[in-house]
């Protein structure tokens, strides 16, 4: 039993080392091709549209309910202990630092990261990537680079959007259900507002965007096994992206805050 557990742990550690090394090598190849970014700006803008603009409805729905439930749960915790006049500051701080960037990244990991892995995985198993190489087109430059920089650019923008929508959702709950005035709620938000919280959350979003796109591309390029392999790649991309997002969330929170 102990040998089996040790073997499982050792295999997991080796897999993580292999994946980490592969991701860093892929990011290095992407950065090496970044000098061609302006030349390929059309591809970049297309990916920004797909990753950013097309994600807005889903981010809106998730963010407004995140803000609403945060306000309700905070009020429950405050009851009889802390004045509800501090509700805005508590909720907004949590949204700027954690809920906004992390939940937005998890949404994009499911919608964008898995989509990238499926798209590139399909191209891999149908030998379209080999066809690009035979035409002297670098797959990293043509496929990975636009997605990588588009995700890094759009994830912070979507996080800003999610922050404002979540605060609006928490305000609605506070005003309609908790009888807090508009003045009281936003005064509390203003008291707790700091640039460090906002830019700390945006730094997280920037790193999360890089993780989501890099993992999606890495898994997609390594896909094998036909349609079944593409299905596995989609799941692996989401699971690995989500794991790395939460791990790096802790690391960045420790460094920044």
C-alpha cells in the first residue's frame, strides 16, 4: 500500500516537472516569435475578439451573481457582530483581490483554454499542423503566439469588467434586501479602495491569461489518439489550467499582499 502511494506520488511529481518544463519551453518559443506580432496583428485581433468579446455574456452572468452572493454571505457573517455599513468595503476588497481575477480566469479556462486545446488537438491529429510545417509556416508563430498574447491582453480587461459588474450585483442585494442606502454602500467601497488591491488583482489576471493560453496550446500540440485524444486533451487543459491558476493565485497573493 505504501509502495503504491509512493509510486503514485512520484509519478505525479514527474508528470508535473515534465509539464512545467514543456510549458516554459513553449512560452520561450512564443516569446522568440513575438517580434512577428505586429506583422500578424490580424490573427491577434481575431483571437482577442474570440477570447475577450465573445466571453462577455458569460462573465457578466457569473460576475453579477458572484457579487450578489458575496454581499448576502458577508451580511450573514456580519449579523450581530459588525455594522453593515462596512459591507461595501469587505465585498469590494474580496472582489478586487480574489473573486474578480480568479473566477474570471476559471471561466476562461473552461471556455477558452479547453477550446484552444480542442482546436489545436484536432489540427494535430488530422495532420494540419504537419501541413503547416511542410509549407514552412511555424505553428508556434501562426497558432500559439496570437492566442497567447490575446489571452494575456483580454483577461485583465475582462477582470475589470467582472469587478464592476460584481460590485453592482453586491450593491443591488445591499440596497434591495439589506436596506443599505446607495450613499452608505459606495462610501464604504471608496474607503477600502486602494490601487494596490486593483493592480494586484490585474497582475493576477495577466498571469492567469498567460497560463490559460499556454496550457491550451501545450496540450493541443501534444494531442494524440484521434477523436478520443481530443476529448482527453480538452479535459486535461481545463484541469491543468485550473490547478495552475489556484497555485499561482496563492504565490502571487503571498508576494503582492
